[in-house]
């Protein structure tokens, strides 16, 4: 059995982010493809929110090496302040200096490839350093774009992100992305790089996580329809203001009442922001804000409501929310407030899911929402073809990762 070293900051027992799912599901399925996973990740105490029960999801073949790491903002600040250079490319940059302590264990496990994954940029520096010392190929999993126009807003961090990108372009054997537009952006940005080094491996859903769960929304007559947004809300990228304003307008016209629909936000993290927006537009009677569930409970809830809600700004057109694939697996109706020309909108429309309109534009939302609710209550909204969705199963995607790994010719250390 070959061995893959996976460098991942977001990994169990961390909870509260869908970011752990990509690495976790690869780890679970790699052994069935003949690859043993070894994960290099920081010590548990670096995370603010953990659940040790989540570590039970790791397969027995998986070796986890936890190394030291400091959060600059928590561990190195004095009076709540710290030097900006101590947090480049991010607050966990110290991980790079602790991770080499894992080399002795890694050499004993004899990995053939090192794979590192963003969104924590330091992971790519760790991946590069370990691959160089081990003398094996490095695969950089970018997921989404790193340095973008205006992001990060701090010029020093932006430069650090550009340097991280260039490190990967120069040294990584493969560069992996989760959305087509992100891949194309990097191909154009680094036009001199061989096209065959770029790979698309999307996020997806794990079929095993749905074992024993069934789609079971209650009867729709005589109660408000429930539209669920499951997961984080961001003030810039997932701002519900246009949705709330459209509901406010419809309510003033008398065409929409709280008895017609409830917009449920499950674990939005920025609860205060969502509540303030709802109060600002006078739609608190339409909005429900609920605390975090376990991952399994969150999937069950997706199956128990009337429809699922996507919020995605046009500034994220090169990204696809990881939870969208779980939405698709539920076979539930989906209302997507996102740019139809972005990757999220294109994916939904390619699966014959037409309920897509821009997040930021109130008039189109106001026009679409009553039609969606009417057809939803009548049971006239179809879901995606399960056969088309199946290509996004985590096991199928792991198979595509293995094709990438098997195609690498590892040099001798």
C-alpha cells in the first residue's frame, strides 16, 4: 500500500466549518484505493471549537501526526496587539517551524507524495518544506483562489498570499482546484505553467454520512414553508439583505405573510449580523436563527425542510460552497441567490435547477420568491437527477485524486 502525507490545518476534532470535510473524506476513502493516509495537523488546542467524538470517523489505517502551532492573535499578542509580520501569510505561520519535528515519524512511514490544502495558507509552506526534505512530489490543493483583487485587504498579507501561490507554481507537481473558473484564472495568471499540472477535483458529499437518513418534510398545508440556509453567513459574501428587503416589500403589498414562509438560518455564526439585517427590514417574524448542530444532525435537517437556500455573492463567482453538494444529494428543491454566470449558478443550471437569481439585486429576488414558494407548495419543483449528482460523491472524487497521485513519478530522495 502506498502512503500519502496530507497536510491539513482544518481536521477533526475541529468543528464549525465545512472545511474539514474535504480532507476527512479523502482520508476515509483512500485505503480502498490502495493508499494509506498520514495526516500532519496542529495540536488540538489550536482550535477554539472541538468535538473529540469526530475523531472516531477516522479509519484505522490513518496515522495522525499532531505538531506544535501557535495562534499569533491568541498566544503571542500583548494587550491584544501583535506585530503584523508575525501573522504572514496567516496567524498560524508558526506551524511551519514546528511541522519539521514530524519528519522522523514521516520517514518511518515512507510517504510517496505530500499533499497540502488551503484555506490556511501556511499549510502550503508546510507541504513544500516536508516534500523537499522527504524528496517526494508535492500536490498543492488550492480549493478556492488565494490572492484576489482586494483580498486580502491588508497589502502585506496580499503579498504573502502571492508569494505562497508562486511557491506552489514553482515547486508543486500538481495544483488542484475545486471550481472551473478558479482553475482557469490560475492558468491565465501563470500562463507559462504547463496546463497539465492543473487539476479539477470538486468538493462533494459523502454517501455514508446519509446512511439511515431519508427525505421527510412534513405536509405543506396549513404551516409556513421552511427555507433552510445551513452554515455560515458572511457580511460581504453571503449577505441576506436583498432577500430580507424583497420579503419586506412583498409583506407590505400583502402578498407574503409570516404564515407563508420561514427563512431558517442554522449556525450562521454571525447571528448578530443576521438579526440586525432582519430587524432593519422589519422581517423578524419571517426569520429563524438556530444554533449549531452536529454534522449528521445538519444533514437530517436538510432532508426535513421544504427547500434549501444558497447565498453566494458575485464576488465569489469562482467558488462553489462545499455544502451545495450535500444540498444536491438531499434531492430537495433549491433556491439559489447567486450570479447565474458564476460557477455555483452554472452548476445548478447544468443540473436543470433553474431557480437562480443574483444575491445582491432585490427586484429579481422579489419577482422570483413568490413563484418559487407557489410552485414549492404545489410540489412542482424538481430536484437534480441522482445519476448526475453521483459523480460528486466523495468516494468518486477520491478516485480522481488517486488518478492524480498514481500519475506522479516520484524522484528518488
